[in-house]
């Protein structure tokens, strides 16, 4: 009994001691928690007393590698694996909110986060994104084009685009090679033009031209378009048409930070092309959005590709548009045999997909001197198909071809409008002896709106320079200004070649045949060595 009682007393003593220790531990834990909470409260109170500008500096330091604000487009961007993409305001506010809650444990007002966002726009603003022609962003790194080595992504660069595939330097094209040769009748000039355009689409350059792909349906235009789309990446491309591009003032906003613009179904447009000229000429483009005040402009660094069944028409008769054209014709129709050839692989475009890294290698392997040679050949003169293209798309060039001959020493007066004259004899005399009345009559016969007489001489000289025709203005005399180098075509000029298409009207082959010949000239390169191309 005593032992049991003693044992019981000992148990009681142990329990009492245990409870005492437990109470001590709980008291210590509570004190520490209260102390920690008090410290957090004091820190939060101290931060809460900071001016919003200073608080924004702390948050900006934490988020500077994650978010940025574009000063040009007035949009937020988020960084993901080294590439900056557009983000909604709501998404950015959530990121700012997470940072604020780390600092302000007792909450904050909506005005606070709005103020912080406004300050962050100033602190994290980006005036220009990375546009280095020697650097190409890919999935597995940034390719230095000069050294052909991959660099890791880092905070040094701010790319807003990326090619959606890896750099694989050992890959070679096969199916794409076959398709290009078959679709162009193995025309080396056309293939080099395509290759040059593809390279500039990736690496950039002062091209100031657009690729104009013309041909009937079912000739491979769409396949070429999608091939370039796959090379550049779907997210880096946008599609529009000339009507929207020129007449919808909000359309240009979606072109910002894109590498490729594809313009479809524009052959029937026929209006002004000032935006197209600005895009390809390196001029400033207005960046305007609905329900937002227009604040900034941008320079477009990508390329433009126009795809149409017929050459685009425009009311711009100057050489400004003509100089920017890089026309290529697709006139080889895809046959059932062609489709059957690729059907086992899921069609030609699906068969091309695995070869896109190889296509990148083929494009980048084009030497700079070869690229320059191709572009210089376009700039230095026009081949038969380009001359016919010029006549079909520029009414001033068409009038020159129809109504004038080249006579280096001959001088002819420019003249003025004859529309208000009543005497038909006087009108006929002016039409047969002076340039502008002749041009005006041609426009009336062809239901074309003439350019104003004030712009006529300069446009005529401008177009002649593009066509490599030597003409010049002579000093004004009492009868007006004359142009030296042209004569109005008459019966005695039957043996003179037409100035643009260089066709003899005395021969059996006239312009109707030239158009066929221009297309068939693309077929005549089968025997050309292609070692320098592939």
C-alpha cells in the first residue's frame, strides 16, 4: 500500500513537473510568435509609411527580370525563358500584388497598387527592344550569326520574338529543296530571290522591298507562304490585306514587333499605298489603338510578302512603289501526280515541317556577297517578266510603252491639260505633239485617272530612271518646258522598240506574246548550274 501510494505520489510529481515544463514551453512559443508578429507589424508599418515612389523602387528591384513596360505600345510584357511577350494589365497587377503582400502584411488600398503600377511603368519602361542583325533567338539559345555559336539567354537581351525550333547545324534540306526546284521550273534567279528574302526575314537588313508572289490558284503560292510562316514562326507573323492596311487606322498596331507581314488577296485594291511604302521604306508608322489616344510611332524591322492571283494595282504611279517590288511568278499548277507524291507523308507542307531547322541552315548559309548580288541584280535592271509586271501594274509605265519611243537627241514639250478645249483640231494637234495631252488622252481611252500636270514631269523622269532610260528636262522657253530623250510614237517609228517591254511592234511577237514569254522565261533555266545555290 505504501509502495503503491509512493508510486502514485511519484507519478503525480512527474505529471506536475511535466505540466510545468509544458506551460513554460507554450509561454515561450507564444512570446516568440508575438515578438515575431510585432516585428513584422513594425516592418510593415515602416514600409507602409514609405512614399509610393520609394516602395515602387523596392518592388521594381524584385521584378525587373520578370516584367517590363513598352514605352512605344504602352503595354506590359512578361519574360518567359528569356523572351518577352505581351501581357494583360490584370496579369501584371497580380504579380505586383504578390510582391506587395510580402511587404505590407496588414493589407493596402486599391489606390496603392494603382499608384505602384504607374511608378513601375516609369521605372521598368523599355524604349527599344533587342534588334541585333547578328543575333537570332531560337528555342535552345541565341545564335551569333557571325560566329555560328549559341549564347544563353540572359538579362542583357530583350527579345520579343523567338524561332519556335532548335538550332541544329548539321541538318540538310531535301524535300524543301525538291519542291523549290519543281515549283519554279528550277529557275535559279527565282530561287535565289526567295532565299534572299527568307534570310532578310530572319536576320534583318535594309531591304526596302516587298516580295510579290503572283500566280493563279493551285500553283504553290500558299505553300511558299506557309513555308516562310513555319520558318519565321506563327507567333512572329501577322496577316492583313491592302484595304485594311491603308484605310483602317488601327490595323498598323498589330504589326508592331512582328517579323513578317503577309498581305493576301490585294490585286483588286487599286488605292493609295502610303502605309505599304512606309513599312518597306523604314519610315515611322503610327501606332494607334481603339479607345486610346495615339501617342507613339514605330519603325517596322520585318519584311512584307504580298500574295495575289494578279499583280496589285495602285493609284500610285511614281517609281516609289515600283522600286519596292520583288515580283516572282508561280505558274506551275500542282497536278494530281504531285499531290500523290507527297500524300504518304501527309501532304507537302507536313512533309516540310521536320526540315525547318535544315531550311534555316540553308538560308543562313547564303553568303553575304551572294545576297548582295541577288539584290543588286534586282536593282540594276529589270528582266522581261519584271518589265511586263511594271506595265501591268503602273499606268504611267504602260503609257510610256504604248505611246512613246526613245530618241536620245529629240526634244518634246510637256504641255498642259487639253480637257477644256472645244476645237477638236487643236486637241488632236496637242495630243500628237505634246506629252501631257497625249498622256491625258491615253488615260481617257483606258478609263484611267491621270496624275496632275504639276506632278507629271517629275514622275516621268523618276520612272525613266527606274527603267534606265536616259531623259532630262531642258530649260523652259517661251512655249514651256521640254523633255529630251523621248518622242511621241508615230507611224514612222514602227521599227522602234517599245521603251519598257522592249518589243518590236513590227514583229510577229507583240506584247500579248511577251506576257507568255515572260512567264516562260522562268522555265529556261533548267540547264543552269545550281551548285552556287544549294
